[in-house]
C-alpha cells in the first residue's frame, strides 16, 4: 500500500480503477476499507482513492493535539502526491463527511462536488465518554471488545448480527491491532471543536447529503442540508449511520443519479 508523507507523517492509501478522482474519507472507528462496496461499484468509472485517516488503520498515530484542518491537509497531501488538481468528487462519512465538506469549501477548484454521509457541520461536544472509554479499555486489556462495540454503533444491530455484518465489522477489529487510545483521543478532540456552519452560506458546489433512517446524525445532516442552498438530502430507509454499507445498491444508485444529473458521471471504462 502506498504511503504519503506530504503533510509530515505517514498516511497509507489505496488507488483503484481509472477515470476522474473519487476521494473517499472514512468514518470513525473504521479505516479505508469502509468503502470497499463503493470501490467495487465505481472503479470502472473513477479512480477511487481511499486512505486511513491519521489515528486509524495503518496510518501514523500522533499523540500531540491536532485539528480537523490538519487531518484535511493529510488528505490533500495524498492528492498532491497523486497529481490530483481538479475534477475530483469527495465522499465522506461522519468525521469523513466533515473533512469532505471542509475541503470542498477550501478547494472548489479541486472538488467538483461533495457527497456527505451524516453531514454534521457544527461543533460536536459529545465525545468525552468515547475518549474515556478507549483509554480505560486500553488499560484493562479489553480494547478489541470495546472497538467492536463502537463499530456496531455505526450500523443497525440487525445488520451487525447478520453473517455479512459480523464478518465485515470483525475485519476492522483484526486490522486494529495498532490502534492507540491516546491518538484516538486526539482525533475525537479535533472533531469536537470544528465548526463549518459560518462558511456554508457562501458555499456553492453541488452537494448530496445522505443519512440512514436510523442514523443518530440525522438531525445534524438535516441542519447542514438546510444551510447549503443547493444541497440535496436523501434518507435511506432501514439503515444506520453507515447506510452505504448496509444498502450499497440503493446508496450507489442515489450517488450515481446525483453525479449524472450534475454531469459528473463518466462513461465506464
């Protein structure tokens, strides 16, 4: 797997397919493999770029405080390494959606559109319990069990208990042996204090916001959609926070329709 050090630390990423860039930014507590179903569906039309955010997967795990902008700069470092300067679509979930929206605001010359799963643009002051729990479970030797429980929180429990769901979530646990509670605390700290809402009235790029029907982030996604004049908001039935994993066919169809209507869906290779 290639590694970018363009922003001063190691960010591991993957590139699959050909065509215009489709940049995918994962949610917590997952890694780049969260987008496997979308990579499989879109790699014949897009160059699919996925990466492990700092603190997750194989990427660096710094302990010093950092900001959401630092995490966004990691993404831009990968794109600089790949020579991506225009015509990209950015797709993100949860913290990934916030980073995606920030980058779309900062770099409208690079990103032609944004697709935000979750879509919360305001401050999120509810993660102290996660920080404390990761630290406590790391100290008690029960980190893997807690990580699995947190992963299950991102989907409906029925899907998590399905054969596909169990195998999919367990993969993140198996790849999570190097996860570090102190770095995870810094990631949640970066997410807590970021607030993009003041920038949204001037934001003009095509934007699709998607929530699952049972997504705890649905109020935040609804609020963000109301702050972006040109945003489209879609709710996928019977799914949770990572709705694109639970119902990839429906999600991919909605994404394809959005990109087609905005002239951003290339012909298959």
